[in-house]
C-alpha cells in the first residue's frame, strides 16, 4: 500500500538526538530515541491496521504482536504471512511480526497479562474494547480514545465555508473517529446559518438531534430533526447522525466541549483571529482545528505515512501516533574518567 511506502521513506527515529549538551563538569550528555521493544496491538476489524501497524513498528525498531478481531482472522493470517516473508527476505527476523494465535478472548487475556514480555499495548477500536484493555491489562497501555468531535460555528464566520466544513466533518466518512458528532452554533449567527446547514445535512442524509432552538430553525427545512436527549451530547454516533445546539457565546461552546468531548478533535469556523486564538487556548483536545475539517486529524494527513492510532491520553503520546511516538528515550553519558 501507498502508506507503507510512505513509512519506508520516512526518517528512522531510532538514534535521533532529542537533546544534548556538555555539562559544566565536562560530561557529554545526550538523550536519544530507542525502540519501545515489543508492542502489542489489539484491534477490531479493518485488516489494513495489520499492515500499517507492522510497518510503523518495524520502522521504529520494534517487534509487534498483532491481535485483530476473530472476524478478520483469515485475512490477518494471510497478511501476516506475506509480511513475515518480506521481513525475512530483507534480512530481519521474521518473528519481528507475529499474529497472536487463537480466535477466543483467552488469547487477548494472555496478551494483556504478558507484563515483562510485552512492553506496551495499544488498543484500537470501539469504546468497549479500549475500556477493557485499559482496565484489565497489567501491561502498560497507550490509550487510543473515541472521537466525540465538535464543530463550533462562531458569531463572526464565513457561512459558505462553515457549511462545507460541517458537511465534510460529518458526512465525508461518518464511521471514523475524526468525524464530527456535535455541532455548536453561536446564537448571533444561528438564524442565517442553521437553515442552510440543516438543508445541507439533509442532502447528505444526516439526521440531526437538535436542542429546542435548533428545532425552531428546522421549520420549513427538509432536514430530519429529532429532539436531542442528554445522552446525545456524549455519543460517538459513527453514523449519519449529529447532535446540534445553539450556544450563547464562544465560552459557552468551550464549556460544552469540556463537559462532553472525548478529547479527540474540535474545530472552530470563524473570521475572527481573537476568537480563533481564544478557542485554541481554551479547548484541551489532541487537535484543535481553525477553519478546517475535523477529518484532518489523521497520521497520513499529518505526513506521518500512517498511524498506529490516535492517542487521547496525555502521557508519552497524544494525537496521531507516528514513528516518534513508537519510541522511548535513553540518556547516554560520556565522560573521561569522571567520578562523583
């Protein structure tokens, strides 16, 4: 695949000097990137993850244990067979890429308990899978989170651009974690924006779960608008559905996002530099987009070649994880007979 070729062409992160200096006592100190070691990937469906994960782990000097879903076991077995042949043919140990045997949950449980043998686990999939791995694993976990992503349309905005960004964020590919799940509209622009936005969403086949004010603007629209319930604000639909609300201010939008967001990606559409600055300062998600679709939060789009996942945690790695995020560091201390 093209993503694998892109990864192969990227610089090798291993050995990169993160920082270094000569200390006052003459010791040379360098912090360099090193592989994490043995990386376990637990994921659902999508056999393309098998190839992407293997390529990224190999390029960053790691061995990888792959545990895909049982529904894709045959496909993953075939893909790993091809990968192992290619790895062995390149002079590397074929066992650097392995498929965890078995289709039952017992094999997943064994992988999660392999502390001391596996250095880190990375789950990719739905909220239930991620929660299970985080809560039950004794192996350290890099948590890739769900995507309850928001698009906020500010009081000062380009209406045409706002409609295009909204529809792209929601409907271009609704089943992925960087698709928008909630629309927030400033009350000062709601009367002009919402009738156009609701029609555009209707043309894209999107059902809107709107608050009372959104439903008022739906009168005469061809949109399918249903009453929003509290659960809608926290839902990652992964379908042609979106929650929508009118907010009184930018700060109210930020408060809503802080309460309900999964910390993945939020976007603001605005012509005000001050509003864009305040939004990017106050919103604490892995990615904050200004006048751009939420769909750009992606390793390939960011120039990483591919991604191992999108981390919504704050330790070690955050956001789309490329090659550097699959490394740790060590310090190299070089002296000339120095003693303390």
